[in-house]
C-alpha cells in the first residue's frame, strides 16, 4: 500500500504578458513498487492581476479571466499632404448683428448753400491784435432755412463799384449829386487768407448767425504811411464753399485799405 504526502504551495505564473496565481499541489507518494508520482500543477484564476504597461487597470471578465481596457488615444490632427489645398476656417457670422447707432441729425447736416443764408454788416472796430491803424469788419451770415447746415472753410469775396459820394454844388441839378460814384464794375482789391491753426466747423441751426472778418490797415481819415489807399467799394459778392451762386451785400461797409490789401478769416474765426 502506498503512502502519500501532499503539500500545497503558491506559484506565480506568467501568461500573455499578464501574471496570475497558481496553486501547486505537490504529491509525494511512495509506491509499493518504489516508483514516484509526478507533481501536478493546477491553475487557479487570479483575483488580482496587473495590466500591461501603457493600459488601465484590468477588470475581471465573467469567465474569471482578467481583461484590460486601453486608454483611447487622442485623435491625431490631420496634416495636409504636399500639394493639397487647404481652406481657412471660416468664423460663423452672428445671426443677429448689433444695430448701428444713427449719427445725430446735426452731425449729418449738409453744407450751407447760398439760398439758405442772408448776409449783413457787422459792427466794425479794431482787430483783436489792437494794432494802431488797423480795423476789423465782420460780415454776418444767417441761416434762414428750416434745417441746420454747416459752414467750414473760407468765403469767396469780390468787390464792385465805388461808394464815394459825388459832391455837388448848391442847387446842382445833376442826377449824380449825392449818389455813389459807381454801383458796378470790378474793383482791384487784393484779398489774402489769414493764418489759422485749424478751420472751425460751424453748425448753424435755423436762425443762427456765423461770421467771417475782413482785416485791413486804415486809409481815409487814417492816412496810410507812404502808400495810397483804395476808396470803399459799393458792394461785394460773397460765396460759400461748394456753391457758385453769390450773396450780394450792398451797400457795403466803409473800408479804405492801404494799397487795397485785405486779410480774410475763415467762417467762425475772429480777426
């Protein structure tokens, strides 16, 4: 009769990159015939296992075998092949773009035209520089229309006629007695623009008035030093930017500029 001795010991086995626990059963038997019994090893499903490198922790399948879940790699960005045309990414357009704010009505006011304005004489006096023998003659422009308009820049001006009054002897029957020498004909005044840092932008509401100024060195009662003076014109034609029609002011304010030289300011600037 054979006497057998059995020992149970754990054995760590490796299969397919994973590890599992095996229990070895070593049976030592002494047969009557003096033979030996070969030990057998039985596999026991492991209740713990480690995943392959680069994978997440495995889970146990319903069959008792370990399974592992690999992390999903990020999708690589597609690279354009040589010679392939690429289209830039188009940004989506908002369905409801913000509404544009309308500009105030006064900012959209058109330039004043000659038909919008009336002209008149302002009060003459010394210029702002207060130089002796110099005078400033303002010319006024009033907006007679029912809508606002703008004035910006330099007026145009041409003079005509001679305002010198014809003197007459007592009981002189001449029809020219007491009247201007001439009410027509061009005059050769030299008009130059004064220097300014910036052109004012003048908004004229209905009924508002703007002005420009003629600055001249005095003649007549204040004799020009060593130079002649021009007699005062009878009238002047005034033009605003963008309009060829003239505003006529006659009779014109008295002025006697030395050598006929006059400086003119832009609209909205004082002399």
